[in-house]
């Protein structure tokens, strides 16, 4: 209970700011991956290097998609709770 007494709840404004920042960050990451993908093969002659870079970028892109999905699920839970509170 001591830990809970020190726990401070976030305000809706703080949650909204985190949501906004997260969306900007995810968009920035997606843009960076796209830019890396276009530049990854410039000047590279080796097929092995090209395949390796493609695999790494595919992995990073997949990871970002999983993070975005998790974020969307968490945000949906938050929205559902807000709607449920308003109904009460």
C-alpha cells in the first residue's frame, strides 16, 4: 500500500500527449526504415550483402509493425474504458 500511495495517476492530457508522441515516433521510424530501404543497395555489388540488408530491414519493419499493433491494442483498451466511464 505504501507504493500505491506514492503512485500518481496520469491525467488524460498526459495520456493524449503520450499517444500523440507515440504516433509521431512510429511514423518517423517507418519513414526511416523506408529511407534506409531505398539507400541500402546503392553502390553494393555483393548479392549476399544486399540479401543481408534486406533481411535486417524486413526484421526491423516487422518489429515496428508488432509494436504498432500492441500500441493500437492498448489504445483501444483505453478508449473502451473512457467510453464505459461515460456510460456510467
